[in-house]
C-alpha cells in the first residue's frame, strides 16, 4: 500500500518518508496534493527521483510542476531528462509555451530537441533517443573504455556502442560487456559486430517495432542515408509505443476519440454522446426496417424469442474475424500491396465451420425449447429450420465482413480500426435481421 505523506512533519522527516517510495507511486500521489504540498514535495525530492516522477505525469501536471521550480532547478530537471522524454514533454505543450522551455536548455540539447521535433510522429526517428555513444574505429580498447567511462552521461545508452569510420559512418556495434572483457591486444574492429540491425530516419515506427521483435534486440540505431548515427530506439521505446497504439486502437474501436483520464464526467459525456446518438438513429432505422415484417411477427410470435441469438452470434463471429484481421494488419503480417489470400481463405474456412456448428446447435436447442414450450401454430421443426438457416447465413456473412472491411479500408489508406464499434455492429444487425425475418416471411406468408 502506498505510504501517505504527512506534510505537518519537518523537511527531514518528509525526506525520509519519500526516499523509499517509487517515482511512479509519487506520480500517482502528486496530482491529488494541493499546490503548496506539491511545491514542498518537489523541493524536498532528489533530482533523479524528481525526473523519474516527472516523466510519469500527464502533460498538464508536468507543466504545473515545472512552473513551481526555481530557475536553477528547472535547468537541472530538463538536463536530466532523456532526449525522447524531453521531446515528448515539449511536443505536447501548446506552441506558445515551447520557447520558454527551450530557453532553459543547453545549446547542444536544444539542437538535439530541434532535430527530434522535425520528424513526423509516425517515423521511428520521432521516438529515438540521441543519448548514445559512438567510438572511432582507430581507438584502442583502453582508449575506448576510457571514453565510455569519462564521457558518458547518466542518460546515455551504453549497453550498445557504435563504431564509426573516418567519415563518421557506422560500420559496426559493440556490446558494453564485450568491450569490458576485451584484451588490451584486441582492436575495436576485431570485437565489433558488422551485421547489426538498424532503421533509417525515414522508416516508420512499425518497421522499427518489427525489427526489434523479429531479431530480439534491446535497441537498434537510427541512421541517416549517409549511414551516420542519429540516435537509438530502445525496446522500452517500442514497448511504450505498442501500448499507446493499442490504447488508440481500443478507443477507435469504441469510437471514444482521444480519451483523457482527467476529463470530467460532463466532458466525457460530450465526447461519447455524438456516437451514441448516431447509434440511436441507426437503431431507429432498424426499428423502421422491421416494420416491413410486421405481418410476419404478428403471425409467428416465436420468432422474437430467437432474435437475440441471431444478432448475438453474428456480432460475436464478426468481432473475432475483425480483431484477427486488424491485428494482422498492425503487425504487418500481410503484404499490403496484395490481397492477403492466405489469410482470407483461412478465415473463410474458420467462419464457415463455426457457422455450420453453431447453426446446427442453435436449431437443435430451438427445436427442444419449442417442443417443451410450444408457441403459436407453427411447428417446432419449421421454426428450428429457419433458425438454422438464419444463424448460418448471418454468421458467415458477418465473418466475411470482419475480414474484408478492414482490408479494404487499409488498401484505401484508411485506419482499419474504424471498422469496429457501434457502426459495424449496427450493419451486422441489419444484415442478420434481414436474413432472419426475410426467410420467415418466405416460409410462413
């Protein structure tokens, strides 16, 4: 359980209390403090823990914290941040606030930040860290080790080092442990690996994710097209990006837009209400559509009993095939220049088999149910046959839609996640009901 801080205690007592508390836990606690408690807390924290807590906060809390610091502390905080964390902080700020932040940065760090900000957010270079060390290929093992020891800063990524030639082009990589274990007679060219994996500055984040995952790397360098080192993308960066992408996709699937945890209940209502109203209109259209089958419903009231079954199973299988297809698109499992025939064939067979099995099971249970509790003049056999055909048809069509709709959206350069949510569900409902009541009308009227 998170230990509470009693701000009535002395400074020394509070320092002892916060010392064992993790930075993340302090970040959870921080927004709930009043302004004076926040000011006192950050004043008593060591710089390392302050910077660790800072990166865990939302942008509004980050900026508020920054304004509470004195000028020397502001400079120290910004200097202690990793380049990618600093970039994320500045990028999320309003444009008019950015110059005030950049003014506190050393010239070298300001240039690194300017480099990061120029890249589009979907490029691997936009999430790279420039805190990385390169070694000239002519350095001896002793001199290379000395450079790492004497020049590396706290935020530098030193697990992997990069060897450059006279033109500053990267020609190999060295694990820090290999450098430490190397003999004085060895050379950097002897212990380095020439077959390192990398991405260019204009390659996408998805390509960087694929490279890290496929080759099980902790980090990969980002190069320009002259093979000069610009920065490094770590597995932590990739992990954060995957989480953020998953959250965005989930929000799109639910049609939530940009969800923020700090939004009030009224603001969240305003955010979600338009899509719910669209769903209401669509469902009213469905109700109007069902009026066409009013005579069928009046004649065969038992049909209403199995309507939830038809809608539910069509929606379930559609969601499954949709999720698998979207996942494959995001993981680049398909060649986007061609139709993924193998995936389509496999999912078609899965949809077909599941539809047959569920349709037969549904017809059997419908027959048993109507045999025990008869409703209306129609026989249990005839209604169970209608249920069988309707369940099979609606499920199979919904499964096909779950495969083809996201693929076609992706080929049209639209986000396939937009295929999910209330809109897709409503379309599946219309198709399922049309099949169900359409067949019943043909049979009984």
